C-alpha cells in the first residue's frame, strides 16, 4: 500500500541507498476543497509532542499527519500552543484530493 506521500508528492531526490525524498511543495495545497466540511479539533499538550496521533484518532491511520499539518499551516507541532484549534478534513475530501493530484 502506498502512503499519501508516495501517491501524490513529486519525488525530490533519491538517495544512494534507494530512499526517495518526496516534495510536499509540489502540491498546490490552496486547491484543497473542504466539500464535506471538517472536524474541528483542539490540540492538547500531549498531541503537540505526538502530532501523528491526531491522524490516527480521526482516520485510523497516521498517513494523513503531513496533510493535516500542511492544511493548517503547521510547520512545527512542538511550537503549537495547547488549546489551538485545527481543521481536519473529511476522509472523502482527502481521497478526492489525492485522486486529483496523484502523480
């Protein structure tokens, strides 16, 4: 199963051992459509330290962690203030976005 990163990001570089570094800036995140609304989530201190758990709680997988950060303009979750509100897109919208932007 491919991850979201492998599905839609443009490969940026392949290292000598075969690891591919993908480029999240190759996607125009401003084109994301919130067609089905969103979940509003209040981030706890624990989640700022383990941000991936938010994706796991809402989607049952951690693969959407980067998408959540990018759509909410989060560069470093460790710098977030507990109590901050973020938007979590509905899974249907994520799947549509990946389908429309796959490489």
